C-alpha cells in the first residue's frame, strides 16, 4: 500500500510537533530581564544550626541530626550549606558507629 506524499507529509509533521513542540521565545526577551526569585520567610537555618550544635554537645545525636536536616532545608547560602553538610556528616558517622 502506497501512502500519498501529502498524507505522509502531514503524518511526519504531526509526529515532529508532538515530539518536539515549537520553540517559544523566553519571557525575558519579550518583557525584559526577570526579577530575582522571591525569598520566602526568614532565614532560620542559623537557629537550627545552633540547636543542632547544642544537641551534639549534649550527646543527643538523633536530635542533632534532625536539627541539621532542618537547617539544611532552610539554608540559603552555599557556604553555610557546606558547613551544615560537613557537621551533619560527622553526626551521622557517630550514629552509625554507635549502632
């Protein structure tokens, strides 16, 4: 069975439009530069970090790990995030060796 060229062209074009939708210009090119992302809520990671350090000093490693996780989830600075990950890794290592 031979497919007419016009039907073949419609099928191929439809498939390519389904697989790769047409390119839409970026929003910033039409309306200027985009504003920086909105910051939601206060930076409370320092509070959780201090709480985690207090728990760690008291030997409450499970609670310290939870506070480190909360500090990590609310952190906005890459530098501070590296510190939190490093300290959290130490607490997790302590927890693994204690079990």
